């Protein structure tokens, strides 16, 4: 009888520790979710992008037709691969 009582007490202590660990992990998940929501705010990301890069919104004068794109000149090597020469 004493062995069973001792075994139950050990298992009960393990169960209490597991419950405590679960609660700790759940609290950490809530904190990390709140931090993630803050860090992913579009306004904050835009502000950081403007501050740390040369990013600027596209202006209409930067848009051209595909026909106006400069194409590199074909070399004989490229033509040979395409034409099978």
C-alpha cells in the first residue's frame, strides 16, 4: 500500500509540473503573438523600409512599355545555342 501511495504522489508531482509547463508555454505564445502583431504592422514596416533603404514608391515616369526596354545584343554564342549552329 505504501508503494502505491508513493507512486501516486510522484505521478501527481509530475502532473503538476506538466500543468505548470503548459501554462508557461501558453503565456509565452500569447506574448510572442502580441509581439508578432506589433512587428508586422504595415505602417511600422513602411517606416523602417524608408529609414533603412532607398525604397521609394514607384512614380508614373518610371513606367514604360515593354517595347521600350533595352535588350542586350545577341552574341554568336547565344545565337549558336538558340539556332543550333
